[in-house]
């Protein structure tokens, strides 16, 4: 049944392009529901409303002894920084600490924010707001994490990061723009 099928903008990733209610399975409709007059997807049977928001992710520049910690994911997309999606109800700072521990084995303290950045992805997780941090390793043991090997690189010999790894690329650039690199 393609007649009456809801259409979505390209910025809504396919997994979120609902045609039927997530609660009662009735057909969905689009119309303004609130004072903002934004047309929203909703169920006329049970009242469920689809309120999508951008995904919140973190990326962390982790300082460790004589360098910065990088991970080497199995997807072959090159080196990156510890990064990932903030869980529902988790603050960006908590997510940064958790992701770093999961991906590197290191416990960290957040030193400062490196700001935020927005990226559009056509696939999961969809439009993403990155919260960027600088952190200091304060415990744990550097190990292979769920993203594969973690390794420390000196600031004078950093691996390249693909601009497609938006959070890692932007975090490292902002960090390097704000610190003096040692001669070498």
C-alpha cells in the first residue's frame, strides 16, 4: 500500500522513517500539533508522537604520559580518538569517561571542553551533535578495547585521521590549535 505513505526528508535516516505507530501499529499522519506549527508525525489512534532529536556523541583527546591515545578500529577507517554515542540520560562528560574506558582501558578526568560540532550522516546514527573534550589519563591500563588496539603517539608523530571520522578529526584539530606543540 504506497498510497498515503509518509515521506521523510533525507536527513531522517531510514530506520526512523516510521509508517505505523510504535505503540498501537495504526497508520501515522503528519500535521502541526503544537504552537511551533512544525508538522509532526503522530498517531491519530493513541496519540503517540514521533519526536526525533539529533544523536549526541562524544570524542575525547586523551593525554597519556608522553602523548595522545588513539584507537585503530576494525573497520579500516584509520586511527581515531575514543568516541561514541551518549546513552539515554547520560551526560556528555559521563559518556566521554565511559567510552574512553571501554575503548582504551584508561580511566580519565575531563580537563576541558573543546566545544561542539555538528555532522550529518546518511546512516546510523543520523544527524549528530558531537561534544568534544580534552581529558587526562589518571588510572587503568592501556589495552585493546572494544574498538581494537589503543596506542599512545607523541604529539610530533600523530597518525592521520580521516575527516570522515568527524568527532575525532575536529577534536584533535581544536586541541592542536590551542596547545603549543613541542619542537621535534
